C-alpha cells in the first residue's frame, strides 16, 4: 500500500490512508451475530406476548414468565395470582405491569447498550473501525438521556424477580399436593439465572459497596460486594443466558399447555 504524507497546520506529518480500517480480521462477525440473536429473540417474544394463549398449565400451575403476573380480564382461570384488573384488549400484554420495566431494565443495561450501540447503530461496530455516524453526541440527548434511569429500573427488576420466584415455588403444588416435574426444574433454573443476571448489574454492585470508604468496617457488605463483583465480570454471559432460559421456559410451558407433549413428572 502506498500513501502520501500530509502535514496539517500545527500538527505532525502523518500518513494519509484512504482505507476506513486496516483490520483484516472478521471484526464484523460479532456485531452480525448480535443483530441476528437479539432480533430473533425480540421476534419470538413479541409473537408470544401477543398470542394470548398457551401460557398457563392449570394441572401443574406452570406460568410462563412472559405472562407473569397475568393482570388482564382475559387471563385464564387460576393464572391471575395478583388479580385481573386491566381490560383484555389484544394490544395490552397480559403481563402489562412487568414487561415494560423488564424491557427498560435490559435496554438501559450497560452490556446491552454496548451490544446494540455496536451492532444496530454501528457506533462504532468494533475497535479501530469508523463510527457509522458523522457526529458523536454521547448520551446527552433524548432518548438516550433515559439511560441514566437504569438504577431505578433495577429496583423494578428485583420486584419482578421476586414474582418469578413466587411462580416457581407455587408450581410445586399439584392436584395431589406436592408435585415435582421437569417443568419445575426449568422454572427454577430460569429464576436462578434471572437472579444472577439481576444482581450482577453494575447498579447493584454500587448499591452494595459503592459508597463504603472502609471495607474492613463492613465485612458482611464486603463479602456481598465481592460475590456480586465476581458475577459482574460475567454480566455479558448472564445477559445472553437469561435470554435463552426465558425463551426455553416459555416454549416448554407453551408446549405443555398446548398439549404438544406431556410434562415429565417425578412426584405426583
């Protein structure tokens, strides 16, 4: 490659390289996979949320997290653990009280910002690759100003995780009393992963130990901060794992509710 030297006023001479980037590796692969993965999940979740059916297995009390808590008057009998007080219009999700906050919690998550900034907005798509925008404004304008509300959406996510935990525990009740099946394992695994993702949030880490000046004077909070910091390093992996467990849990409940196959029961 040949280049000519330029010398802007007041600056050192530097090579004038016409190429946008000199990277020869597949730097575009990760943004592409992110676009495919997130788009597929959003498409699946959107279809399922507005299907308004196959979300509750009355026999084993399985409720998919996409419909928890079910609060519209369209909810099938037994699935409304906290009452049904919203109208059953098709445009209103049956879990209308939780889904918006979950979406906002993930949209403002530090990892997801990096993911969709790089993949969907190309801002920038990779290191040493030009930004897809001519100007950079950061998060100083609407709607990106809302990213600063992430810490408050974290509190909502904790409440929603508690509701999902209740659903998982309630599912151990069967018509014959205590019951345990493969669906319970899936619901429990999903809840554990959701808690791991939620508490590995940067906001949670700051709440636990961000304002402490002397860890030695707060040994319990220090141990909690250490554990959350360990999870925080894995926040990206947990973000993707929970997308997988949410989709798997929903699909399993849908399949059992639709009668595509029976739940594998171990007890009752």
